[in-house]
């Protein structure tokens, strides 16, 4: 039985991944700010943790390490805010970066310090195809996902041969976060641009994590596994059901009517 830590495992990809590992007999710890969808599942233990708080993350990892060796850590916690580059606020952007990117760095560092002493371990994370190319309305989110891939390569170089590191970059996945931000018409429009013709299920991404943590992937490290139904294989234009040029014009016009706010000599 392995000990597995997954951040953001109370819903979506994290929840499906926790269930996949638990079903295989592993002991899973869920680091999340809220309890899981099934708090009564004895195979998944919730430790209330905000991954943006490195001190809390270190405490949670230490708590698990007291039980025994930590075999697998999956940094999955992530948030997104749908907004254009002219609309995003500093508070939103900083929170996205704190959770999505620094949350991975903090958890991986805390776990790596344990795994180095063990001379074994696997570090995994949820990146995104949003980090591979431009996607409108998610600038801060996209930047964090590209950063995760860079972290993956760097950790692999520094921690080999004892610790393996990899990340999964999903395309469109039918998660609660996706459903909260997209209308049915927008989902249909995205599906029409995916060669596979549909969104992935969280369980399909969970299967990828389960493979990456297995002995069968023992020579795989420093790599990004893209799972997107061939979305990024050819076409380069993302469709999100919004005319971004029209949105920008509307923002500029509204700002002009309000007098604007100067910041570094540029209208906000």
C-alpha cells in the first residue's frame, strides 16, 4: 500500500484521482480548503489546507510523513477566473498564481525534502494545454500552467535519479469548474473544435496520473503528458464563445466614458 498526497482532491480531477488510487489499495490524503464529496470514504483522509500557505502545506506533509514514507504527491489544486487582460484585477491574478503555481512549488518542495531522505518518490502535477499556446480570457491561469511545466523539468533535473517528476496537461475536461464557467452552447462549441469530439472525463485524467505513478513509468521523468483529444495536434485557434476584440472595444469605450484611471501612464 502506497501513501499518496493529492491537493485539491475534493472535486473534479483531484477527486477522480483520489478515488482511482484508493480503489487500488493506496492510502490517500486530500489537501484542500474544503472537505471531499464523500467525507465518509475511509481510504481518503481530508487535511484542511490552503496550498497558497506554505507553512500549512509543510505541516500537512509532516503530518503524513509521521505515518510512514510518502510515495506519490500530486499537486492538483487550481483555480481560474474568466476575465480579459484589461479586466483582471491584481487580487484575482495574485490568488491564481499563489494557488496554481506557487501552490505546486510549495507542495513539491515540502514533499521532495521527505523523498530525498527516503531516496524514492514521485512528484506529479496538473498542468494544462492552456500553457502550450495562447487562450483568450485566461492570461494569469495560462501563465501558471506554463510555469508548472518549467517546474517539472527543473525538479526532474535536480532530483534524479531518486525522485521522478512529471505533469499531466489536460485539454477540455468536464469538471465542476468547467461547468461553472461555460454555458451548454459554449461547451458544444469547444467540442466541435476537438478532433475527439468531446471533453475528457475526470476519470480519464486520473488514469494518466495512476500510470505515471506506477512502476511501468519508471523511466519517465521531466516530461509533460498531454491528454487533449488531439485539440493541440493541428489547429491553433481556441474558440471560447466570445469575441475578444469586441470585448476590448467595449471596455475601452466604457473606461473612456468614466474618465479612466492612469497607471504607469496607460489608461487602466
